[in-house]
């Protein structure tokens, strides 16, 4: 059983709630991160993705 997956055949709403609970748990367990809440964590994830995407595009344009 994969503890990181929402229940089989769960609705989109149930999957969202399941993920939100897991993210909150991750925030509480990881004291090294700077995110204080899900909004800050979401921002950090998108910033990481944006930086990674730009880095990839820069490397392929050479």
C-alpha cells in the first residue's frame, strides 16, 4: 500500500484534501524549511519549478 496516494477511485475533492493533509504534515515534520504555511510552500514549489525551467531553457539554447 502506497501511503502517499489518495484512496483508489477517490473524487478530485478527496484527492485535494488528502494532498493538503500530507503537505501540512510535511511542513510540521520538516523544521529546516522556511515555509510557515501551505501558501508559502506552494510559492516555494512554483518558484523552484520556474527556476528549474529557466535553467533548462538556458542550457538548451547554447
